[in-house]
C-alpha cells in the first residue's frame, strides 16, 4: 500500500517506446521517493534515467507496472493535470524552457494559464523568484541572463505551480562551473528550506554526493540504491558502468589495497586529505 | 617553431555605438607547432570570441593572428583556404549537422576543398574511423543517431579536412564520462598521429590537466595566466580568485602540503596522486 508520506512510488515499472522492438528502456523499476527527500538518479547516457524522470509526472506512461504520485496512478487520464501540478519537471537546456521575454512574465506563465487570480499569481511569482534568488532580476530580459540564471528562472516557473516535488533532468549539463554551482545551491535550498521533494537526474557523481540518497541506473534497471557513501564506495562497479567516482574517492580507493585501514566511503577532498594524514600519523618522517 | 602567434589581438563589439563592448583586449601569445593548449576561463571571459579569430571567422578590431609567421588577413581573399588549415569545432556541433546521410555530412568539408572523389572518400572513412563512427552508420541519417554519435560525426566532419590546427570549443559539454573520454581520446589520437596543434576550450580542469601541455587562462577579455600545466595549476589560490577550481586531487594535495606532509603540489590526475603517495608511503615504511 502507498503510505501517505510517499511522494512518488514506481511499482515494477516497465517502459518501451512504441514500435522499437528493442530492449525495454525501463524494466522492473520499483522505487519509493519519500516526501521531503532529495534523491539523485545517476546513470550514463542511455541508461534510462531521463525516461524515468518523464514517468514521474506523466509525460510518459508505463507500458508495464505503474507509477503513483501521492497515490494517484499516472495512467488515470482525468487526473493527469493533478499529477503535473504535484510534480514539476525541469530540463537540461534552459533556452528551451523560457517562454516569455521578461523574467517575471515567464514565471507567471503557468499560473496565468491555470486561471489563478492576479494577486495570487503575483504572490507566487515573488515567492518563486525569491526561492531561486532571482527576485532582483524580475524586470530583466530573460534572454540576456547567463545560463545558470536562466535555469533558475525556469525552476522558478515550476515553483510558481506550487508543486510538492521537482524532478530535474540534468539541470546543470549545459552550464559552466559557476552556473552549475548556482543551480545546485538553489536546488539544495529548495529541498532544505522550502521542503520541496527533489529528484535530480545527473551523470556527475559530485552532484549526486549532495543528495540524501543515490539511485544508480543501468540498462533500464536500478542497480544500486543507497546513501552517497554506500554507493560511492563501489568505485570499481561504478567505473564498469561508465560512471566515474570523484577523484578524491578514487584516489583513496586505489590505495586501499595496500592500506586497508583507509575508509571506503570518502566523498570529498577534505575527507581524503584527513584520511591520508591519519595514515601518516605516528610514522617517523 | 611557433605555429600560431597572436599579437595585440583586440575585438570591440558594436564599436562606436552605445552598446560598444570590448570582448578581448591586447591578447599576446604563441602556440608551438604540435602543442596541445587548454583554454579555461568563465563564461563571458572572451574564450569563444578569441578562438573565432584564430580561423578568421571574426576579424580583429586591432592586432594580428599569424599562422606560420603570416598574417591570416594579409590576403583576405585567401581566408577561406585558411579555414581548411585551422579547423574549428563549435559548442554543440551536432546541431549543425544538416545532410541526408552521415557520409555526406562528413564529406562536406573535403568536398568544399575541391578534392578528388577518391581522396574525399579516403578522408571520410579515415575521419569516421578515428572518431569511432562505424561504417554501418555512414548511410544513416544523422538525425537517427544518439546525441553522442551525432557529436562524433560533427567532429569527424572537421577532422576530414585534416586541419593542421584544430580548435575545439567545449567538445564534451553535456556528455557523460564515457562519451567525454571517447571524444577526448579521438582528439588526442588526431593530435599524435598528425602532429596537429590543438587548442581545447574546456570547463573541466581535469580534462585540461589530462590532455594539454600548456594552459591559457582568460579573465575579462585578457590573459590572466599562461604557462605549463604545472605552472598554472600549482597556483590554486589565484585560480580560485578567478572562480575556477583546480582538479579535486590537486586540492587534496594542497591540503596535505599545508598540513606539513612533504608531497608535490603539481598533482593533477589520480594516477599522479597515487604514485606520489605510494612513493612517500614506501619511504616511511608504511608499505613495502
């Protein structure tokens, strides 16, 4: 049974694109995304992770099994707008997601289309733009913003729909390191401070490290599911999947054969440095 | 010998209008023949504007670009021929595919060069092979391919012209680690097999550290640093000021050095880091 705290539940979810006759894109995917959690979905290109994202707000429907969004079966045609109101989807390319010329008009687009009263729309636009830290740009022309700023405006457009969950499909893939950091800190804040459930699809392991939970996909199936520490300690397996652990994790992993006292679950440069220093402690220089 | 020389290169957009903006200012550097240069810097630092001057796609407001000692604009009517010698791969080049088949797309450049059909065919097949585009894909429509395959086709189209200088503007953006490593290994092979000079614009310090021999750092339209990979990446603090991050493993070694451990600070790849630590562990008798 679906518990009330579950945001999204996929049950033996399978999916094949019509007429392709090849291997299914998703196979037997059973996942529960708890309300308020931050889940990263990792996988290489073609692993099925984007298809999974599109299943989470009924852009695609299961060909096997089912997807429940707060208990609603996404195949119930009459309730598809309810599903999409609960789960917003953000894409990779910010340029494809901006519809209006001025930032605040862009964010107001969805609420206006839903016939939400003007004052309520204005309130939501302010809330959304503040949530992504773009309020001071509200009267700016959207096409002149940087990639990271555009992506945050696109996310604000989703927040204005007041969703309970946002699914982001590689939101940083087309951004530079500054834009990437802007978007990531925004996503983290939306989760921690605004209580929005986050599902972030990515192939950057460093980004997945900030989630509560990491789900790894390969060939349409879930192959690993755990905390970042649990998942990243499987360095060899991840590499065999065409993924790459952070350099700090890999460095420690390679030394562990000869130095078994090193931890298996190093996530960042600080932890790696501490582990190495610990190894040399008490050894004469 | 220097293959490429940039002297006082300046570009001002919309000069003489209220929108006047200096994109690059007084750039001076040389690239040795057969060199592999990584170009890093923020979005907006002028990297793309700069590289578009190197194959004559943009004309300097002032200053010069010299190829083998000759100003590329000396005879403007020859600029088209220059573009066969200096190949430029844009960001997201797969959006520029337009032909009906992969074969036709890759052959577009060599055909424009006026080569014979046999030579065109040989070059298309060689470039396709080098970029991991299998024979079975050559007669397919580029639009039936995956994103990573399309990117490789677009790069093969530039390599088929066999440019002496290859410039790539973020060729791996948006690819997963496997796709990224594949593309960079194709580029590396082209560099080695043909002795080609390569300029790689990248946001990934890890990629630059792994493939380039020298690094050019741009900031606000100027050159902030230019030197060997070790020279540039050992200045981690300056790079942080510029909003650029050193490779994660370099940051680990900077912390170790600060804590007093006698480790090198010019470590940029996991392999180098592992070797340096093993050496020290052996010296201290922790491992044999």
